[in-house]
């Protein structure tokens, strides 16, 4: 009777070792963190003139230089924060 109990204890121990050892082989992806840049920055909006040479007395349209800066900024933002 004692040997039957002993073999069931050994079997239970072996099964427990198999289950716990398989958990060690799995790789868990570390959580992705969002950089401070992505938390604090955002895409910039722009307002281009509908055509070249438009008179803009109310200063409603962005200049070409401003548009280029905005496009460059937004390209960096998209490359660093694709999910934003």
C-alpha cells in the first residue's frame, strides 16, 4: 500500500514539474511604453491657400515656409507615434 501512495506522489510531483517548466519556456512580450513625446505632442493642422498668389489680407492661410515646417513636424510625429 505504501508503494502505491509513493508512486502517486511521485507522479503528481512529475506532473507539477512539467506544468511549471513549460511556463518558463514561454516568452512574454514586455509591455510597450509610450514615449513622453507621443504623450505630449500632436499632429499640427495647416491651412494652405487654395492657389498660388492669393491675396490674404486676413492672414487666414499659412505661408509656404510654415507649411513645410508643419509637414516635417507631422512626418516625425507619424514615424515616432504611428498609433496616435
